[in-house]
């Protein structure tokens, strides 16, 4: 078995690192366009990883554009992906 070279070790650390603690690696966040140093890129009180799970957009606070933010729709049990249903 060969030893990893320094460049490979750095890439592995980069791919596995999660400086903001939202369970999304730095590499994944860069692919998604989210901020790897901010667990809530769009500042809507919904962490980026939860937005990915729920299917909402971590780059905007109102995924469905109905003027009700994702946080309040999730909090009150409404679908943040359906603009016809909101609090």
C-alpha cells in the first residue's frame, strides 16, 4: 500500500472539513454555493444541512417566493416549497 502524499492529505482534509459544524463538508458547500464558514448561509434561522434535507434553498430565506420565510413555514407546519400554502 502506498503512502499518501501531502497534496492528497490536504485534499482529503478539505473534503472532510466542516468548519461551521452544519454536517456539510467544505467541498459540498462549495458545490452548493453555500458558505462553509456559516451554518446558515441565507440567515433565515434554518441551518444549511436542514435546508438540504427539507429540499429548501439554503441561498434564499423564502424558497417558494410566497413572502413567508422558510423558517416560519417550517415552524407552523406549512410546506416551504408550495407558494399557495403559507401562514
